[in-house]
C-alpha cells in the first residue's frame, strides 16, 4: 500500500469479500504443495509461514486481519498497513498473494477514508513513502460494533488505529524502532548522511541479545524484556542501507527463533535468557501478534532478496 496513492471508495470492498476467502484457501495450498519438492531455505520457510498466518487469520466480515489469532481488535495502522505491504512485496509473480494484498488495500483504504487526516500520520509510511511522521504516537478507536465493547466470543469487534500526531520529542529520543524507521526514511529521500546517523544511533542499543533503549530504562539484566519488532526493523534497515555490521547475523538468527511454528506468527517479545544461537534457547514472554509478524515478514523478504525495494 502506498500512502501517497488515492484511496478507493469503501463500497468497492464488498465486491472482494467472497474473492478473498477463495484466495486465502488457494494461498494455503500454494504454500503447502502436494508431493515431493526441493527443500526450501530456512528464511523462505519462515516467510511462507508468516504469509500463511495472514491467510489463516483473515476476517472476511471486516476485510481485515485481527491483532492476534482469535482477537476481536483490528488495527488499521500499524497491523493491516504492514501486512498489506508485506503481501505486495512477497512475490510480484504470485497472483494469489498480490490479489490478497490488493483486497486488503481496498478494505484498508475504505476505512481510512472515514478518518481525519491527522489520524493518518504514521511512522510506518517511511517504509514505502517519503511522507512520514515520527512524533509520539497515540491510539484511537476508529469504529466499533456492539457498543464498542471488546467481548471475545460474542461477535463484537473494535477497529483501532495508531497515529504519530503527538509531541515531536519522540523523533529525537532513544527509541530503536523510530531510529531505524528514520534511517530508512532518509535513505528513501537520498540523504545518506542522515540515514547513517539514525541507523548508528539505533544499532548502538544492541546488547548481543536485543535492543535496550528508552523503553528498557530502569530494567536490570534479569528483568529485561526485548521487543522482536526492533530486531526486525534493525535487520530491515541494515539490508536496506547496505550495512553489514557484526551484529546482523545474530539479529537475523534471533528473528527466526521468535517464530511460532504452529501459527507462523512471531512472538512480540522475549526474555534475557538467549545464551546461544546453536539451538532454540529463546523463551518468548508474550504470544504472537500481527504487527510483529508483518515486520518480520518485511525483514525476511529483504533477507531473501537483498536487492528488493525497501
């Protein structure tokens, strides 16, 4: 999804509801072909798993993917924005995923067309646009049913979005994810000096296990919680900028270990007990979610095809 593209009318989404259900089924079959096949590289297996996560969790009533499996909360930005981008970059020659991404874009555009412009300011538009905001963020209820109550099991749903429309101070603070996004943003603008500066500020936060930034302030080594999304963005920014730091192989391995094989999703965070990359030593401290899985998918796409657009 390109943040600078014109939004399509909401009513056009309904033409795609039945189609996307069929596409999701076809996608699952295409990722798990019958008969013998050549083994896929680990990166590709992980990426296929993430794409399958999106297909399995697609809700054809709202035309969106929930925040986590079984959740009744649906995020426009960041979740579905990032999923759409990952789908469209997955394989340009794959008509199923390309169509799936187009359907999701139509639904997302329709919802966004009802929002004030201030709620469309996002840090994540840096990934595919030269228009982005790195101000502090706030969460908003976009629309809802059943009185806006989140009540799993009774069919109610809440539509949310996050906008970077608060204090401008966050852009200058030590948040690793924002620093890497700004590095990508300035890279897209052609400002190599600024891109490298923001990248290095974020890379310094890596302690060998994950990123220790302002969020971890006051934590001891034994109580640290690392965010997987920052690892994914570090991998993404490193490959995008052509940076081959010594920490990159460790970060790539850490990212792969955070995938849950049963769902294909990626855990949002993990503890300080990653002592070796010779085996599955990560203990996730929280379950998988859509935002983290989408960012992981985007990073994996660049790991597989480093020359792709970022």
